[in-house]
């Protein structure tokens, strides 16, 4: 049975003031959404750092947990119904890219969720408004809140509208491939080993941190891949390894 409306399991509401309500209304209009419960919407943008500093104040972690499950289900449904020619393995790879932190954060920025985040003082000062993890979690929390407020149909429609362009990019333009998965398949097929990733160094302040990773496949070491997170740097190192292996050994994917 699908839950609709304010759930008794959702706690920690803080009534938004008139100015905040105006901001939320502008967001809803731009995003093409409707919410009956502005407190629930506001909670979806409230990071856990707020609760750390004000223990009585709720945060969006539970909504993010719920939204993550809904996001995965909707993405799987869209892929299953729209791409009957693709195998389970291919669908799984596409889904892993589409619901990745980088893409979810990008969608959150397009919706200008970064401007609506409520952060604790420490997180605000450390550049939390720009962090992919926080933005991705807020988008998932929004999905969870929309589900509770308006039902699965509204959540499905919103998620489909957000992710369908990303699915088309992955399939049609080979956009942002999951290079780590591709490299692992290639390594096992040709070298009978798993790729080994190693952090070379990290640099920069916390909110602008850069990671440098290298990857070893058999006797070969490739990289360094550079990214704003370890995962992003690993993806870049994997991409570099794929290109080198294809060129040097004539290996195809």
C-alpha cells in the first residue's frame, strides 16, 4: 500500500517563515511540482548538520533513504519498459550511471536545489552547498517527500522527467560511461585479475579537494586520474587505462 500525505514516521518539522515559503513556491513553480505540505518540502532540503547543531531540528536523512529506493525503482521501470532489446547486465550498467552521485548532483543544480539547502554553520563554511554528495542526497530526499505528499504517481512522473534525458545520453551519446565496471570486465577477461586502485595524493581545501588515483591491471599502472572525489578520480583512471589497453594491445570492449 502506498503512503500518501503526512506520515507519522516523518518527524522534525520546522514551519518555514513567510520568506522561506516564497522561496519554496518559486522552486515548485520552476520545477513543475505541487506540494500540499510545505513543511515536508522544507525538511527535504535540511541537511543532517543542522540536527548536529540543533538536536531538536529534523533533517532529510530518512526522506533520502525513502527517495533512494523510489529513484531506483522508477529508473529500473523506465529502462525495463523502454529498452526491451537490452540485457539485464546492460540495463544494470545504464542504471548505475544514471543514479550516480555526479548525475544526481547535476540534476539538483539544474533545479537550483543548492540555493534551497539548509545547512549547519560548519557545513556551510566548508562549502557544503557545492558538495555533490549533499546535493544528490537532497534530490533523493525531495523524491521521498514528494512520494509522501502526493503519492507514487507524482513521484514517478517527476523522476522520469529528470532521468530520461540522462538515460538517452548514456545510451545515445555514450555519455559518462561506468569505466570502472568496463575495466573490471576487460581485466578479468584478458588478464584474469581485478583492477587495483591506489590513492596517490589529495590536495586543496576540503570544499575544493582534488584526488589523484592510479589503477593497476596486471603489470601495467595507469593514471593518474584526477577528480573531486575518490570515485570520480577512479573513474578517470579507469578511462585512461581502457584507452591505453585498447591502443597497446588491440583490446576491444
